[in-house]
């Protein structure tokens, strides 16, 4: 079975509700019985936060049905085990299609089990069967090694207390200075996360990790409660409304349409002047930071911005 996405390379979140501003909805709801320190049961309300957490480190979505196919539930449990063994290199998002049909519809799930990997909000099919744990362990170890070779070494923070004593903290685990901001994101409090990252940036403007975290948290803050369809309609009807255009660019980036977001902002820079042009330019630079300066799309965008400005 092939996994057809309506928008290849991005999860379309427009049909799912986002947590209300200031609410306590996090990227997970507690699971009764068992579970791991790096595993969450995904709900419609927390799906957005789970996708956004893939901006930091990989997320594995395991789509299963405990009532119709018990083996798929065992697959989800096996991934819980592997996530703990990998000590935060992946976060497992468990999606029970029986209780979360809206998520299954957004992902266009046709059969279970289905395993997807999310990297920076972009999904890729990983498995469509339920191999034994040893095979899964080999697969995930190889995958993590490949990501490490590409410079992807970030880890997720635990979302539940492990039953055993945690191992010693490795040097590449999250710096405790960023813990308050990341805990706020896990709790769904984006405003608090922005405030925590802002404190770090104010204290040390050269802290690139904090600058990146602030940019990403601000992106989440700006798009909270936004409806993609309504935003696109408003932007199409009011092409000179800068705020409407900036919002669509943010939503495009959050949905994985990086080039579309950059091109929209570049066009704003070209056809505006004065303060509006400067706002579009600064907004584009902030989105560059969200994606990462080493990304080839950012390198292209910077070249195009220089061309548009001079």
C-alpha cells in the first residue's frame, strides 16, 4: 500500500484544531499502563505540537488500531522500547486511529500499521508492516547513525519519567539553560516559551541556539489559531495587506512549503518600499533562521534577497 500525501513533503494540518492560546495542551496525553520516557499518545489537540517538536529532533509517528489489529499496538509498544533505548534521539507519537479519526484523515491513512518519520515537519513513510523488535532495533540504529553523520544530533526531552534510573547526561544533551523554554513548548505554552528564549537572547545575543529557539517559538506564536484556508483567501483578496501575506508565509513554512514561503516574502520585498519593504525583509531573515543557515533553500533565498534589494 502506498501512502499518498495530498501535499508531498508536508503534513497538512489545516483540518486539525490547535490548542487555545495560553492553554495547557501539550504534545501528548498520558497513556494508561506502561509507556516510555520518549513516547506520547497523540490527540487531535496535541498533534500540532508533536509535529512542531520534529523541528528539533526526529519524530516517529506510529499509526495503529488496538481493536482491529492487535499486532499494530505491539508495534507501537516496540517503538516505545526503542525510543527509550535511543535516549531521546527520537520521539514516538502513537496515533490510535480508532479514537483519533481526524488525524488519520489528515495523514490519509489507508491501512494500519503505518510508521512515518517527521523531520522538521516533513513526513516520510518508514514502515507499513510490523517486523519483530530485533529488526526494528537494527533499522532504527542504522537510521540514527545516518542522521548523526548528517549532523543531526539533537535529542528530545523526556515526556514521562522512566521507570529505571536515567543514564549519565551526555554532552550533546540539551543545555539546562534551554529547559524552561522547552518545557513551556511541551506544555503547549508558546507565549511562555517565547518569553524564556527572549531572556536568553537578551542576556547573550550571540547564543545561536537561543536565537534559533526564539525564531521557531515566535513562528508557532504567530500561527496559533490560524486557519490556513481563511488565511489564503484573505491574502488572495488583499494582495497589498502585508499582515495577511506574512501570515500565509508563516503557515507555508510551518507546513513544510519552505520555497513557497520564501518566494512570497521575496515578492513583497520587490514590490514594496519603505517600512513595508523592511518588515518583509526582516520577516524573511527570521524565517531563514528557523530553517537553518546551512539549508540550500536558505542559501538560495539569501541570494534572491540580495538581488531584490540591490
